[in-house]
C-alpha cells in the first residue's frame, strides 16, 4: 500500500514540475536549430586490371616409334617330280562279220533322157577396147558453139565381132549447152563404135573412153 502511494506522489510531482517551468526548458531544447552536414562518400580506388593468364600449352604425346614388321621367309615347296605313266593301248574289238544278203534282182532302169545343152557362158567383165578390137574409129566432132571438155565412158557389147549395143557408163562433159547438144555427142560415139569397130569374140563387153576438148 505504501509503495502505491509513493508511485502516485512521484507522478504528481513530475506533472507539477513540467507545468511550472521545466517544460519551457524542454521545449527550448527541442526547438534549438539542428545542424546538418553533408558527408561525401568515400570513393573506393579502382580495382587493379585483371591479368590474363595465357592457357597452358597443349602437350601432345609423341608418336610411337616405328617398329618394322618382322620379315617372314616363306620357303617354296620343291617342284613335283615328273612322273611317267605307261599306258597299255586297248586292242580294238574284233570286227563283226555280216554275211551279205543274196542279191535282189532289180527291174531294168528306164532310159535316161538326153542331157540338155550346156548354157552359154556368161560374158566376162568389160575389157579394154584396145585389147579386144583390131579396128577402132574416131567419132565425128558435133557442131557446138561452146567450149566442151571432158569424157564419155562407154561399155559396149560385141556379138559376132561387131558392136551391137552401147551404154554410157559415166559422163564428165563440161560446157554442153543443152540436152540436144549432149545427145549429139552420144550419137557420134554410138555411130563410130557400131560402124567402125571390129572386135574378137562373141557376147563380150568392152570399155572405151572418148575424151573431148573443143575450143571455139
């Protein structure tokens, strides 16, 4: 009970002191100006540059030493010795004897017809007219108004020693004006061979070249 009384009296004295004057001093203390200072931030020194350490060199293992393979000597087997084998020929079998059959009387053969006459020999290939003919005639020159050069190659058929047919094998004439003029050259050759050639043989072909060189 005494303790509670003491606490109440302490609070009453405290309130009184604050009301009378102590409160003003407290207010003055509170109202006093407040000084402020700007404290600069202390700058830390820059960190030292990083040192780049080069990577360690790669250590490669040295290649293994070259060891030559061992030499293997192969001994060839000795060649086989030639062998000689004697063979005894087998005798051929004895021939079988067959008795001939008795002959059969054949009917008389019919009389064969007479053989046909042999065909006339085919004429050989064309031969040179200078070889087969003993007489040859030069053809007459046709009347043309242009320069003509070239040859007529002719194959003719001989029957009974006279030329019976004339065929133009190749024509190299140059300068002939038209077909009529060309026909005159061919006709001149045919006339000369049929009328002036005398040749040996019958059903024989001859070859002749007639060269022309006409200048107007």
